[in-house]
C-alpha cells in the first residue's frame, strides 16, 4: 500500500519555464512533508519542507504548496534550469514520536535547454 | 559535498561472506537511518536509531544487523545475503527533539551492493 504517490514518473520542461511536481498521500496523520532531489550515483539532497500547519513555503526558486483537504502537495520550480534535471522525491512523516519517513515513487524531471 | 559519509561506495560479495557498511556524520544529529533503494523505486526505511538506541526495525531480515557504536557512527553488518538484497543502501541522519522536531534528513551517497 503506497501511502505517498507521485503519479507522474517523468516530466519535461523548457528552460526558464515553471516545473510543477505533484505528490498525493493517503494518511491524514502525516504532519511534515519534504522534497528531495536525487542525481545519479548520489544520495537524495533535501530541497524544501513544509509543516502541516502551513499551506505554503518558499525558498528561492522552490515553493511547496500543501492542500490538506485534498491530501496533495506540489513543488514549483521557477524558473527551471538545466541543472534541475534530476529525480524528485516527496516524503512524509507521521505525527511526532516517530522518525518514520515514507517516500513517494519519484518523478524524473528533465529541463530542456 | 555530502556531510554524511558512507563507505565503501561499492561492494560486491558472495552469499556466504560477512561484510559491513559504515556511515559517519559529524553534524551532532542524534537520529540515524538505514534505507534500501532498488532501481526506479523510492528509498525504503530499514532501521532508525535515536540517541544510539534502535527505535524502528521495519521487519528487516536478521541477515542485516545494525549497530550504532556512538552518536556519529552507524554500521550495517551483512551476513548470508541473497541476490535480491542487491541494492543501493543509504544512510541518513537528522536532528531530534524539542523545537528541532521538524528537521530534514541528510543523506549520504550510499553504498551500491551487489550479491553474487
């Protein structure tokens, strides 16, 4: 049972345009959400996170939106750059007291120059 | 540069061998994690150590044996592995407790393990 899903396995975007990566979850107890970027032969690199008490968090070119009623979060990258080409994972954690993180299946983003 | 260091980067071993994967961090993080990642799949949690004590074991087979000798080191001892255990093994760490509860995990680059 995949509690965190990324339904788009891949996405291609033109350089300079907006990239929107989506993530859906099923567990209403998740309270902290993260996005990671992964290049081949490297470990995941933390990008941005959001607590369930917020609906938006912004850091430079990266913005994460959380819609709790829809159990949906998205990552916006504006403007997209060729160096953003990587696999992006969303992850979620259940309520306090646990350090168990569930990862989505990943979306491969390709930014075309 | 990653702040979580994993060694070795690659490991090839037979099914009867005993080997260990090592992970080290010097960020003062008191939670450390082992994940397993197969190709085109998300990382799957195996173990979590909190303050050097095992707090989560995701029903991992006993042929994988974790060890946390101190707050900076995490080992994964391997014995009698199967070919299906071939994967990328990732270590991560994070701060814990109090107002640092919502803190991201920092990952190493992983050990790519191949079982012959």
